C-alpha cells in the first residue's frame, strides 16, 4: 500500500497545508523517508463536518450492518500483511512478534465488538408502565429507554500501542460500534502506520456501502491540530490515551467550550503492587524474577507497568534479588527520543528526593531498568514518588507495620490497577486493604501482575483521577461502548413510531 503523507478525509486524500514533519527511527533518531503534512484548519473543519453529515445516516444503521463494517476493517488490516508490521516496527522499535500479537488483539477486539452489537440487545432497553397516562383502551402507556449514539467523536492515538490503541484501536472501535463517526488524530511518532490502517478503514467503508464521512484521519506533529479538533462545535466526545499533561489539557479545553463535552482520557498510572507477608515467606526469588519481568516488559512502556511496590520490613532478600534481576535485564530502544529523555529526567528527579535510596546505578547513556527504595514517611512527604515515570523503573516502599502499609494505601490517588500478592490467610488479615484499593483503582489483581490487559466483556481499563478523567468508564472491553452513548426515553409512543432498533429488541421479548 502506498503512503501519501496526506490527510484522509471522507475517503479522499487531502494536502492543503505546507507544514511538514517526519517520523524518526527510535534506534538512531534519524528521520524516516515519508514526509507528512500538518492538517490545516480548513481540513479539520471539513473532516468534522463530513462526520456530522454522515452521523444522521450512520446512527440509524442496524447493529448487524455496523458489525459487518467492523469485521471488514479487521479483514482489511490483515490484508496489509507484512507491510503494516514492518512499518510499525520501524517507527516504534517494537519487535515484530510483539506487533504481530498487537495486530491480533486489534483484529480480535474489532470482531468482539461486532459480535456484541449484532443483536441490538446492547442498547440496554428498559420498559416501564406509566400509571398516570392511559391509552384509549384504559391500559397504562409505556416508557421505553435505550442508549443512542452521541455524535462525531475525536480520537487520539497512543504512542506505546501503534495498533491496539491507535487508528483501529479500542476508542475507535467502541465509537464506531455505538454509531458514532470518528475523526482520528494520528500519533506523530508513527504516522505511516496510522495512514496504512486509516486506508484500511476507508476501504472497509467503501466495501460495506457506508458514508465515507464516517471516518477521517488527520496528521499533525503540533498541538494545534488536536486542540482545533477538540474545540470544534460538532465534536461530541473525545477518546485519548497518553500522558497526564496531554489528557488534562484536552479535558480543560473540552469543558471550557460553550457546549462542554466528555473527554475519556487514560493518562497513566504507577499501578501499586502490595507483597503481603505470606506471599514472600517461601518464594521470594520467584516473585522477584516475575516482578522484574513485569517492570521491564516492553521497556516498561505500558500504562499498566508496576512502577510502585510495597513490602514489609526485613524483606531485603526479596529486594536484593529484584535488584539483581533488573540489573541483568537488557533494555532496547524506547519508543521515541522524547520518551527516553523524559525517562532520564524522571529518574534523576526521583533520585534527588530526600529519604530515597538508589538501589541500582544510573547513567544518562542508553536505557536501563531502575530500582529506588524508600519508606512510608518519605513516600507521604513526597507524593511524586507515586507518580508515573514512563519506562522500566519501580519504586519500593518499606512499611514498618500493617498500620503504615494501610496509611500509605489510603494516601494513594487514582490508578488503573493495584495488585495484591498473598495467601488466603493474608487476604483475611488484610481485608481492609482490599476495601481501600477497591476505591483507588479500576482493576484489582490477585497473585499476578498488571501488565497485559485482556479484551473481553468484563475487563475494566480505567480508574479514578488522575488515572483517567472519568472513573465510571473503561477504555478496554465491550463496556467501552457506553462512553459514546447516552440514554433517551420515549414516553407513550405507539410501538410503530419507536426507533427500529428498539422495536426489534421489544419484539424479542
């Protein structure tokens, strides 16, 4: 498939602007061949207006029609073959097997959502009689509630998942499944990968006969494109995966609009892990090895990377083994030079805090795993120790007692996940820890590690602020669809005048 470096708006390529940018190879920070063009204000406006025009047709398509569209996107992504995987690897430095697995996840979630919406029961129809309103035959009239699509959605791609959290990723597929057109802002770290998948979605639209404005792809390396997109009055919601700074900036723009709109921003997390006494009694070495692997997986560039852990006093055997394992783990290139520099700055900042002890050596050359140790009083004095440093590092916090451990747990802000390692006896003794962590995270893991988020109906990938801007939602799994819908109620309407989707659901009952 040929790359153009242009915008894809309503199925057509567009290049109105003169501002150019290129992606850089992470291994040596050299510019790649294809030149991309920054979207202009006129192109942004055109994409959003086409999305709004197509919404009035697309929102009325059946679940079966949209399911066929999602399945066709999956087929078109697979048809890109090796070109997609090799391009993504060149732009991200991620290994080919990892990207092949990520492509499988991307295709799998497209098909999962297709199955989910095919029957229309996903609209969560609710019916109740209206006792105060009677029909001509004296029977009570009815209230019928259902979920309907919000409207055009702006989606921003993530740097660390160029496929699964990108153009055809979870935000896009859940919005399209709900009946919302998508205007996608490509990530400047992998614009070629984005264009290839964007073209695949355009081909799927053409093959299924749906309006071309249902999907557009905009390129841009500056903040201007994203800001204009979020502030466009026809955009009705935003999906974002990335940094706290970026997500909060978009959120602030959206809520200050004349018509505020929801922003579903997943903004990172340190995902605390609590090692309780029973877990460390007999298998310190095994747990240290597994934990080190979780910390360094993907060069630590997962939003579920465990960047924080808590142990009781006297567990130096565990922390010493963890230090050995981290020191022995080689790390490859990070996704971008900017991410590498931010990692170095983050580690340097943490090492400078009073009350912390660096358990691993540190240089500014390359990328290396890092372990920092401290105690609960220092962690409470320096809340930044609980903030994300994106990369292969973790901060260990020693609790002198159960009371200290609970004090620290209660001090935590919102995270995507928390993990407890322990025995059944530990769980009974630390039942109050489970209660506290339930209020702090979206997913609580027992005797495992948070890296790796399976896409299914029950998964929650979200959490209280600042992990996300809305703790009531998930960006992974089929429940993600409800970020882009709202409830509407039809009072005393004859069944023949109800939306076709609602009629079908009512007949099924």
